[in-house]
DNA sequence: TCTGGGGCTTCCCATGGTGGGAAGGTCAAG
DNA sequence: CTTGACCTTCCCACCATGGGAAGCCCCAGA
């Protein structure tokens, strides 16, 4: 398989495959006499694994851990779950952050006339900072 | 005010102040004879504005729009609200994405023994792809 | 066997914000 | 005038991805 075929078979772009090899997420691929990278089914499988892990938002660093666990048949499922739950916590924290922003913005937008007049609590808030009730408590 | 004082007064690092100037978010600061940037209260005010907008997750591009509206006393509040609601939509979309990941991961983690045994549905899912009920539908 | 063109190679650049650090100049207090 | 804190610019890094250029490889078709 060429890198293009591996890309098509895995959903990971050729660019990214080379990048993953460069940063050591993947072992260096075998090469043809002419220098072309060659991939097998096993490689394509690993690439699909990576692709799915990325779709679930795992950073490359965690994916490396997951790949190592995957390849280690003596792994403990507890170790895998630890990686997963840690990632869940990270995602949840991010969600909470974003929800806080949304809450504040909704509050501000709700109090903005949204017409031709220039006065606007959104700008007032950005300019003068937190003054009233519902504020950036989520931030601390 | 030196850049360090402006940074302390606004919560924006000196590095970032220079960066914002470089990308045109801020006008070039006045300079002393020796080349030091000089800031006034007005500048500090704008920096605090930027800081708060960033805390609300606005990308620099949107902040530029907000700053322009802020400085334009003939603005329509509707324009401000449009920027805000657009950003809210972006944030919400991101939240939905993250929630989808969390949902999938929770489902997988719940079915993982989490003990010393090696078999693990989390790895199975990453390796073999979506098979059962609760899947990455959120993704499409 | 030659040729064409599509795919491959490496290398550099950009994104978006942020930080770190080096080399050198400035400023204000003493 | 010295000293040391602060400023200047410039480069590098992160994370993950894409774009593009210059040049080489490979195979199908003539």
C-alpha cells in the first residue's frame, strides 16, 4: 500500500501520516527502493485506531498511550479506563468553561436592545467589566 | 505607562500586547526617544476590553470587530448583538461536539471492567470501530 | 523503450494565541 | 556614572492541520 492508499483506507491524510511518523506516534514505515513509504494491513489498522481516537478528542500524547496499551496484550483494562476517564474529565472541564461563556453572553445579549440605538450592555460589559448579577463566576 | 505597567493594569501580558499591535488589533503605540512603547489610560482601557473579550472566548478577529463597534459611537446595538449571538452559536456547536465525545467515552468506560484483565471495550472500539448502539452519530 | 502524468518525496510556510529566551539598548534610582 | 530592572527585536516552541513548490518515482500505454 502506498501512503495515499493508506490515507484513503484510514481516513487519515497522507500529510498527517507523515507527521505521526515524524513525531514517533507511528514507527518509520518501510520504503521501496525509490524511497516510497510502504504500508500493510496492520499499519492501516493502527491508522484507523488513531483516527477514531482523534475523533474522540484525544490529544496525540494520549493516543500514544492508547496505542501502547493496544499493542500490549498483557495490559490491564484499568489502565485503559484511566486514560479514558482522564480524558472525559478534561472534556467536561472544557465544556463547563464554554458553558460559562455562553451563559454570560446570553445574559448580555438578552439585555441588548438589538436595534439602531448605540447603547449596548455587551460593549458596556467588555469596556467596564463585571458589574451586575450574573458574572464570570464560572471563571474562578 | 510602560508596556509592563499596561500589562499589569490590564491583565494582558506584554508579549500579547506587542502581538496585538503587530497583527493590527491595536494601533502602534507611541514611543519614547529610546524606543520604549508608551501607553495611556485609554490604551489600558482598550487592553482590558480585549482581555474580557478573550475571557469570553472571542477569537481575535471578532474582538477587532467589537473594538471597532466600541469606538464607533454611531453603532447600532443590533450589530454588536449579532457578533455576540454568532459567537454563542459557535460556542454551542463546540459544546455539542464535546458532549458527543463525552457520551461515547462514558458509554465505553462504563462497559470496561477496569481491572487487571486485558479485554477492554474501549480499545476494541478504537480498533474495530463503531459496532453497537450508542455511536458517533453526534459526529455527522 | 520511451513518455506522460499522477503520486510520491522533502522542505518551508501558515494558522491561533501563547510562552520562553537570547542579545542588546534604555531608564531611573542611587 | 553605575547598576539593575525593564525594554527592544528576533527566533523557537507548542498542537494539529493544510497548502504549495521543487524534484523524483512508477506504471500504463504507445
